[in-house]
C-alpha cells in the first residue's frame, strides 16, 4: 500500500521568527513555577490522569499516566540541577516497585509510559541500579504481551480474553522503546525483534492510504491475518483521532532512532502533513481531525504538544538540505507560541488547559492532563538545548 504525501499547506511556508532562547527560558521558568506549586501535594502520590475543575486530584497506582509526573520531575532536575525534584522522583520508585510486586494494573502496553519516564531515565541520568532493575522487570511484562503469530503487542487486558486479543493501538509506538532499551541492556534480541515487528505491523495496518490513522486495529492471533480497524477514543472508526495521529508522528520518527529504518521517518512525515493541514487558525488541533471551525469542537492541547515533539524528532533525522525543514520549524513555532499564549494553565493546576482525555466517555474534557503537561515541557526542553529524549 502506498501512503499519500499531501502537499503541505502554504501557511507553513511563511517565515516565522525562531523560538528564541530568551523566549524558551521564560516559558520554562513558567513551567517550573507551576510545578513548584504542585510539588508539595505530590511527593508520595501522583496527580490524576486529568484535572477536575482545573485541579489534579491525588491518586496512587491506578492508571497509565503516573510516569508523566516523574518524567516532569526529571526534566525539571535536568534543567535546574535542583535536587528537590530528583528526591521526589526517586522516592516514588517505591510506588513503581509495589506496582510490579503486586501486579497492579500491569496488564497493559502502557508499561512503556510508566517505566521509561520513571525508571529508565533515572538509570540513565543517575546510574540508579534499582531503577534499572525495575525497568527490566517491566520490559519483560511488556514482552509477554507480544503475540508472535499476529506480530503485535496486545494493548490492554488479559491475554486470554478473546475480545481483546490481537488488538494493537497507535499509542504503543511510544511504549516499544522500553523493549529497545531492554534489548540493549541485556543483549536479549527477542525484545528488539518484538518491538521491530510491532512497529512494522503498526505501519502496515494502523496507517491508512491517505496518511490518517486508525486508533486501534485487530489481528487474528491464530493465523496472523488482519481483521479490522476501529477507534477507542476518536469520533468514529473512519475519522482520525488527533492524539493518535500525534502518537504516530512521534512514534515513527523514534522508530528510526531505534532501527535505522529510513521508511519510519518518511511515514512520520506523511502523518505530519495530514495533521498540520487540518489545524485551525490558531494551530491547536481539535480532539479529532475530522472537525473544522464550524463544528465548535473541543481542542486537545495534549495532541498538539505530542505532535511538536514528533516534529522536533523528525528534524533531528532529516538532512539539512531537506526542502521542508523550514516549514516544519515554522509549524513548531506556530503551535508552541499559541499553546504558551492562549492555553497555558495557571492559575489552575497543570501546564496546558483544554486537553481531552476521552471525549466519548466524558473523561477529562477541557481540562489539563498529565501527558499534555509532560510533552509540553519536553518540547520546551528539546527546543532549548541538545537533549536526549527519554524515549531514546
């Protein structure tokens, strides 16, 4: 199947001022001030996945999102060198260990989000052996979710549940880096082979011919045949959920880092064009890309932040002579300036207003959410310095 490459909207060709170092320093300072207001409340517990009435409730090990809080703490420590962030992040390792010991909601592919942003980065940044061991345990659990016949990592639920078997989702592109890391750490090539095969199946079946994406796709685990694509959080099975498209941009760009497969960033480019061509006037996407201004739909600032990180990763890969580099840099500047000017959350909790967790289930609508906050902070750090992403 040939994936379309749409011509990029001409508005991205208009030269934009770069995001200057002074602008980035000011934006990061605002993030740190906001984190400091939240820090005393979340030293032994975590912010919930999304805020309620602009304030994050405190939760324990109940969701796929707790790693984003520790991820922000490690970003803050890298930016400032202030050990108050490191101390809290390392203290929360107890929670991540208990989660593994008691098998608390570990029947999910989101082990990557949980343990890359809490343990792998702790090991890489500080040499914390305990964090490394916890991350390897999590990687083994993630590997067990791989079905060799279907070539995919099952997204959620019991591996013996027929209703969930063979279901992959686009989000997993950001979870497979846990397996790549574990393969490098242990020399176990099975981890890498599972990750490579899953990315290949995601590219083949989650991406449609027009470069939009399914949120989820089912494979037959008995004969490896494709079954059907549908959505879990998008507007419809045939629409394009904005956050899923952003996961695809970032995840396929990261795929090149881990595999050297040049088709991965080219796929990320195609997804990026589809995404950017459907942004409204302020360049912050609606929660599904099917919507236009006349629909009065909610935005999803988290999808916008993830897409920026994906575009920034793509720029790391593309040659300096690539004719579209300036347009991608313009897109990044346009999205980030609008997020900072119009969607920065204070005096609420969180960093970005107007995120959407799950519209169809009435979850976290027009509220800050933890992953949107994390990826907005990551984008600022990426753009301000030479930095190694926690997903690499």
